């Protein structure tokens, strides 16, 4: 409104972070690094614009890694992005190295051949036959894990013996580097997509998060994953295929949220959370 005013009544004055004499060069560098790419023109230069551009602008070679050799005390977690109709179901495995405070997405499994391939029954069989059979599995909030129905995707996984439970429904960590809040109520978002994406972007830029080069679908999605402005709602949201990226977001944010298990226990079925009394009651066994 101010930018387009021709009446002469309204006055627009922009200011940039460089106009603030109290910032040191080091403070400026740290401040700018934490600002999302699509907000930088606005928040650095004071220029009101709508967001566009790639979600992850960092080059592939800077975030790609070849081999990861987890130690016994590293944390590991699995996460699912459920597909339906034409969308794939994706399972992602991520690990955390507490010695160096680094995170790695090390495996992706893409189930896209048929509705049967994307089903929770097929995914459960795959997980239970894999080396990750006892790893905690993070489900998205729409998996029906906390529903009163018994035939939801999350509950089917649980009944078949997969290590998942209502406690493993995805939530953003309560403590994070960016401390991103929802502007409408000033509360930290429980599942806000932007929170996880911006955390991951900052981790990429700081060398704290790497993606194993064998994760073909992750890098493919990255190339077409863009911020898009909706002129109706006036919101900026990510757009494009994001199934593997979503599953990796669930996994990495859940590791930050201490939802993983030791790498040495990844095949230890005796440690599975699904064997707890509360979980058995929940599933009506």
C-alpha cells in the first residue's frame, strides 16, 4: 500500500541492517546467515517483496557425502512420508554424531510401484527384514496413530511389530537454533513446515547436515523444490515434489528432539518401544 501510493499522503522509508551502527561485522554475518533466502531482500535491505526461489540454494557438492560409518553410540531414527494414489511412500534413515554435532541422511527407500507397494503392510515387512528393524519410526500427524480407528497406517505398522507409537508422531523440536515462531500467536509451531526447512537450511550452510550421495530422490527433489507465493492467501509456501525431503525433515528434526536410539540397538528387537504396556493397550491387543 505504501509502495504504490501516488496520493502523496503516505511516506515510505526503508532501512537496512547496514544502517544500524551497533552491529559488528561478525554479528552481521551471523544474523544474515540465519535469515531464509526468500526473506533476505526484505529483512536485510528493508525492501518489501514476496518470496520466490529455491528452498535449498546451497550446491549439491557442499552437502553431499560419500560414506558414513556410525559408531555404536550415534543416534539413529527412521521417518515415513506416506503416499497415496500417485504419490510414493518414502522411508528415510538419519543418524546423529554427538561427538561432532553433525547429522546425516544415510538411506532412502522409495515405494512407488503400486498401491500395494505403498501400503503399511508392505512397509512393515520391509522394515522388519532390514537392519533397521528396531529403530524408532517417526510417523506424520496424518498417519492416524492417535485416531480412534484401528485400521490407520500408523496403527497397522505398530500391530505388525514396527517400533512406532503415539509418542513418535512428528513434532518440531521445542528447542532449536532459529527459534522460529508463528506470527499469529507467538507460539513455537508444532508441525510448521517452514520451521524444519529453515533449520535444515541453516544446518547445511554451517556444514552440520549432510546427505549421502546415494539418496538419488532427495537430490532430485531438491532441484525442483521452490518457495511459491499464493496471491489469494498472501502466504509463501514451499512447492514441488517433497516426499523424500519431508521424510528427511521428520527424521532430522526428530533426532534434534532426542527420538532416536543407539546405532548399536538398531536391530535389537528387545529395545522396541512398541512392546510397552501402554502401546499394547492402545492397539487393543
